[in-house]
């Protein structure tokens, strides 16, 4: 595989007067002197939102340089090379790393005419192309690609061949055995100790989506992802048939993971790694196509072919509140959407949501249940999930004229208060904190029934507080990033901030965070130090070596997949290790992004780099919701 980063010739079209950058220390004023770097060997690059801009205030590209270049002139040219805009770089926004010690904003907000453009600065490679268009038109394409990634992630019989040539897989999940929770060799490993102990089955857990680049399936992730797909379907200006089909596919699997008769919620299909005794291997031990598992009779591969299922709790026992809340939310959101055309189906979803929500453990809550091991997804918040579940139940009941709506509205208000008291202030919208969506939908439900006292002011204030977390970070970041890029999940956090900016505007009518939200989308699509669009297949230079087995083996891009993005540089201190058997090396050459390592973060576009390049359903789902218009 590998990528080709487009590097445009530095020669300028005839008749274009672009002022060269001034090298630091020459004493020349901006707009005079030789070509950038000619006196000091300076280097520079332009970073743009490769998706494009809608002409709104705050739209900007970034010039990163090794030498001072404040006030340098830049130009924007159209597809025919004609200058359509010129301006000067702003003040120095700060250093990125030892090489790129200066970053400057290039104001593009006056660019309004629809079309395709590039930015030029003399002595610097021309930027990748970007579009100018309406917000709806710009967001529609990547949103469609992101939804398509879920189709590519399907498991079971109901797969779609698509670009990756998918085939039915894991049909043995139709009659899977249930096992006790495994014992793990330590708190930070997924390697198990001893043999798995069968306690029940068979159960039908066929279908759903693979969680990430591997083939495990988790209720915790699927419920969050499907909730966002249903929320996107609900909030879109027009009903998207493909999105609706994919959301239904996810819900069908969640319905299988909930056994209404025995009141059992199953949480996981598959085991990550084999045991220390080496009597069996796990999903992460073998790089292969998923359909190979159905015919794998190799010694020790018994849990690849016949995958174990694990439950959240014993039948009828209380369920971890985070799981109960978000799984109920998925069914309740589906009920809201289906109520438009299929009230009977919507009522069935409402009853499922109500049953799951009623089983939530709300007292003496200890370590939450997410996955096995817990280290895969170490969630600590749960009151936000209960707020979300109750808010969505209230909205669904309001649509269906169900008399329980008011009770759920009161429950949502209660859990919103408990969230603000115990959990608020540390995180923003992502897999581990869904309060932004919960708050916005609680406000929506409260407007429909003003007889229930809901502290709407406090909800709006907390939405603003979450955005201010990102705004504060962005103020000290030369590229305006609101997410922490030296930790896991930087990209989904950026999408979450963009989505929260929209939720705040819709809840309050206040547009003060619009530019910030647009800036976070801009960062995810290329206006970042690496110049990478973190959604595969979007932009001239997007992530191209994802840690994704199917994509890697068939040598086709996982279009629409959203990768983790930059992470702590410390995670790569010991290298990436060898390629697994059957893993195709990607990229073919050296790490071309290492030079942009900075501020404690590094991005590695390499199939081995699960810390940075692995795509995941939750990453892509929040992108779908952030791109909803």
C-alpha cells in the first residue's frame, strides 16, 4: 500500500506575484528579500482543511516554518491557477517543534465562491486542494463515506461485498456458547490464565459490526455507535436511507445481545488474546480475513471458529449503569426515528429500551462493565449514560404519546444533576462521556413538557463548560486544536467538540462556538501539524495505512474509516515491532511523519501502529454525528 503526498512544484504561474517569505535574521521586512529559506536553509509547509471551507468567519490555513515569517504574503489560486485571494500571514501562533518553530494563520474567510482552490506561499510547497461550498454540500460526502465504513465493518451473513470484497463470516455466532468471565494475567493485559469455563448457550449473536481493525464485537461500543447513527438520522434535514439501513443493522444485533426472556445482556463476542498456557489463541493473535474463521480447525484456534460470548451479569441481575443507559438510548433513539413511519416497530423498541433501563444498577456502583478485559475500554462515568437513556426514553414516549414520558423526563433531570455533581468538568463528548448529547436531548424533551421542572440553564451552562475545555486548549495550540493530541482518541474528541458546538447552538441559539467547532473539523481533515486527513479517503493526503486487517490483506482502502490520530510519543519509544504473519507492510518506505513529532505527540501512519492508525466504530460514529447537517 503506502501513500503519495502530493508535492506541488514551487514554480509560479506566469503573471502571479507572490511575495517570498523572509528568512529570519536577514533584517528584511515582510514582503521583501529573497525566496523563503534562501538565506538560512529554512523549510515551510502549508496545512489546509482538505475537506474544504464554507466561507464562514474563522476559516484558516496554517503556514508552519523553521524561520520567522510574520506578515509574509500568501495567495489562493483556483483550478486554472488564477489568483482569487491574497493576504498576509498573521502573528506567530507559537512553535510546534524544534524544526517548525513558527506557525501562522492564513485567513481564508473572504473566500466565498464555490470551487476548488490551493494556497501558495513563495518558497513553500503549494497546499493540497480544498473546496469552497455550502456546509451541507461539504459535509455530505465524508458523512456518506463514514456510514459506508460501517457497512464494510459488518459481520455475519448480511454483509455487502463493497470495495473490500466482503464475504459472510462468523456464521457460527448463530449458536454460540456463553462463558464465565476469564481471568487475566494482569490489569493491563488481555492475556488470559487457564481455560474458559462454559456456562450456557447456545445463543444467537450473529451479525453486528466489528469493533475496530480486529473482529471482536462489544455491546458497549455498538450501543454508543448506533445511538449516534440514530441521532444523526433523527437530526438530519432529510432522512438518509443508507444511514437508516445501517442503524437498523446495528440495532438488530443489539436486540440479539439482549435476552428479554431471561433479562440477560450479553456484552462481548470473542476473546482478545489466548491464554498463558498456549492452549488457545485469541482474535488479536492471528492476522486474517474474517471468513477464514468459519473453516479454521487448526489446533488452538477453537475460539476463532466458535467464539465465546460473555454476559454483563447473571440473568435478571442489575446491569452496569453505563451499559444499561447507552443500550437503552440506542433503542429509544430508534423508536423516535421509526415513529415517523412505523409506530408499531417504534413501540417495540421503546419497550426494549424501557426493560433494559429498568435493570440498571444505580446504587453501590463499583467498577463499570465495558469489555473483557476492562483495560480495553476503562470507562469511569455512568451517570451521563443514565441521563442519556432517560432523555431518549422521554423523547420517544412523547412521540408515541406514552404516559411514561414524564417519569423518564424526571429521571433524566435527576441524573443530569448527579452527573454535574459527581462527573462534570473532566471530559468532552466521546465514548466515555455522552453528557453533551444527553443534555441537549433533555433540553429538547423539557421543551415538549414544561410541567416537569428541568434546570435548562444549568444544562446549557455545562454544554458551554465542555466547549470551554476545548477552547482553552485551542488558545495555546498553534493549530487551534481543542483535543489532547498526546493521548488516545484525539480525533474522536475533536469530532465530539464539533458536534457539541452544534448542539450548543441548537439548544441556545447562540453561535459563539460556531467558529471553534468548524476549526475542530478543519483540524481533523488536514489543518494539523501532520497535514493529514484522519478519515481514510477524504482529501488529497489522508490516513492510508490503517491497522485494519481486511483493508490490509485485500490491499484496498477502508474508505470512511476514522483513525485514532496522534498519540503520546512515548508509546512509540520502543518502535512498532515486526509485521505479523499475513500482514502486508505499509507504508513501503520510512515514516514520513516523524519530522512532525511535537509537543509530546506523534502520528505514525503504519499498519503496525494500532496506537495511532487503528480505525474504530466509535471514532467513525462521532464523525457521522459531527458531520450531520
